[in-house]
């Protein structure tokens, strides 16, 4: 058995991608995991039903289903029943995820930059071939929750196969909410996740990105994104009934809460949006305003909008994403002296003020501009012949 664990971790064996996740007509659960022969994995179905009944969103249940499918593939490969899994199997999963290729990263154009390399213009890294540390940690969290659920009902192994973060639990047990978060050790198998600051698009590169948009629909979209700070899916769901033209507001359905909330937008974005709708035609009141340009008109999807940004990236040699535009909006608002941090939090609809506070940082290009300004030569003063009256110059050219 141990040689299979080592072979999996060292990527000397290709693990079969058996099983699948399918959507079903029932709401509890809305997704199920099937094994290699197409039979429903009942322990997973019971857990997903519990998630759905606990008022989790359908996409959350879908995400958890794929995490558990990944776990059961490891168990099937190692020939270990789910109720006899141990930390050794959890370690095999982590080792495999650290070396395996993520199938979602296979769709790459010829001549594309190597995965994991850094873009010279933006300073952003391209996605790696394998699974990110956050993905591995999330997978472990789902598996731990799965076994905690079955343990509560007297099923499964006596010990959860995913090691617990006892140091974290102890650190948070009696913590003062106003005190800083204490330092604690990660649980076994948990990956180190680097702490990175939100990356905003510099002003000069933002103008390049906007200039690369070749249609009023795309120009309106990126301006609405950067002026409202709306998430990608939120903006694509905006209908004619959600646009308040006189007050310069749009209403979006906030991710997570499903509440319809107003957010301010720039007048320029509304002008370009009006130009786009004037040419494309106004859709029915409760259908999204952003539509496809080719073929039968239908609402523009997230993947189609993502492709718009990818085409601009190919043209400019950058690797910006839709979420970078939201980071740009948040950075501009948080560092605007006319806005307070609680006001920015309301506009961005963050649940925690600390999340908004992450955008209170100085941008590198702004620092360069300020540091270079004292080195610039003083502006030339306009001089004129003494025979001319200075008041005449003021009257003609302005004082």
C-alpha cells in the first residue's frame, strides 16, 4: 500500500479520473457525485443534502462536490474505503495535488508565456500548471467537514483523516475581538499561502486597456466596472430596470446576500452605455443589457466578458483580469481623500471593514511620480519686453 502512496506523490503513476459530478433535478442536493460505473456515491449525497438544507448556495454545493470527487478518486485508486481513510490518504491527496497538472490550465494558445512566469509589463504571475495552495487548503477543509458531518451521526472513521488546527482553535478560543490576531502554526498538511496586496491597474496602463476596447459595449462595461467596483457577474446581470439614469446609479444583486443594492457609476460610463443601447436596441426590462454581438442575441456570459479582456491582453502584452478592475476601483476609492473608508465599504459592499482597509496602500507609480517631482526643473516663467504693459498681457493671455 505504501508504494502506491509514494508513487502518487512522486507522480510516477497517472491516477484515473474516474467518476463525475452531475446536476440533478432535486434541490436537496442539487448536485451528486457518481462513481466509475455511474452509481451515486451515497455518503457524498448525504453530505451535500445537509449543505443545501443549511442554506448554502447551489454553486457552493457544486464546488464541494468536485472537491469530494477529487478525494474519492484518491481513495478508489488506493483501494481504501471512505470510512477507513486515515491521515496517510490525506497526505497522498496533498502530495498528488502539489505535483499533478490542473486540467483547467490545459487550454493555452501556442506561444503563450510559460505557466508560473511573471509578466514583464504588469508584474503579475501567470497561473501555475498545478493546483494553487488555496485550492489544496480548501480541499482539505471540505474533506474535514465531510468527515465531521458523518462523525456527528456515528459514521466514518473514529479520527478525522484531516489533521485539525489545534493551535488556531486555541489561539481563537478566548481572543479579544479588538486585539490583533495571534501568530499560530499551520496544521499538518496545510499549505503556506503567501500574503499579497490587491493589485490595481496603474493609470497609464488603464488608459491602454480602455483604448484596446473596440466596441461601445466593452467600453461601457469596463468603465462601469472601474467606477462602480461591481463584481464581474453582478454587472453582467444588470437590466434596463436596474439603471437609474438621472441619479447615475445602477442596481446589482450582491454576491452572497442576493440583495439588490445601488452603486454609483460615472457619467462617462452611462454616456457610452446609452450609445451602445441606442445602436444595439434596448432589451426587455428584466433581461441583461449586455448582449452578444454575433449570432442570436443572448445575455453576455462571464466567459465572454473574460474573453474580451484576454483579447486586450494579447494586444497589449499584459495579463490583467476582470477582478483586477475591481481592485483598481477599490484602490482609487480607498485612497480618495473625498471618501471615508466606511463609505468605500458601503460602495464595494464588503462585509468587513478590514477587507476594505487592505486597499489603503500607496501605488508604486504614484510614489515614483512624487519622488521625481522635486527633481524636475522649475517651470519657465513667461517674459515679455519691458515696452509692453503687463496688464495688456493679462487681458489678452490671462493672468
